[in-house]
């Protein structure tokens, strides 16, 4: 609970035209938020495609040869390839790269 002094200061501030924040995003419409979210997702996807484009042919070749996702991750890790964040590859990450590139490679149909 506020002390009496803090409450008095806040009341004085509001009485003199001050506005206290409600913590809500009242300045951004839901439509603008949706557009921003969509554009951010598109930008993340574009960065991922750019970063992983050189590895996709190798990953597809290994997958076509019958290797598991874990096996592909092990090969990528063993040959010195890291993820964009500098981490070791996992089966889930290999799967996500294949998913991101399932329909496009640099804007072309796969």
C-alpha cells in the first residue's frame, strides 16, 4: 500500500493535469499490433532462410539418404556447423530448418 506521502504526491500530480500510466498499450491498435507481429515473424523467417540456405542442400541430401534427424544433427555438429545462436544442432532444429525450406529457397519453389 502507498504511504500517505506518496498518495498525496500522486494526487497532486493528477490534480495538476498529470496522467498516470495504466500499463496498457492504449496507443497501439489491435490491428497495428497484428501487423507488427506478422512483420516480425516474416523478418525472423527471412533471417533463418538466409542463415541456413547454404546448409539446406546437405541436410536434404542426408535426409534422402535415410539418416534420422538426430543423425543429421550429429553430422552438422561434427563438421563444425552451429545454429544461428552458436549452439549445437538438435533433431528439432534440423526438422525446423527442413520445414522452413519445404516450400521456398530464396523465393523459389523447392
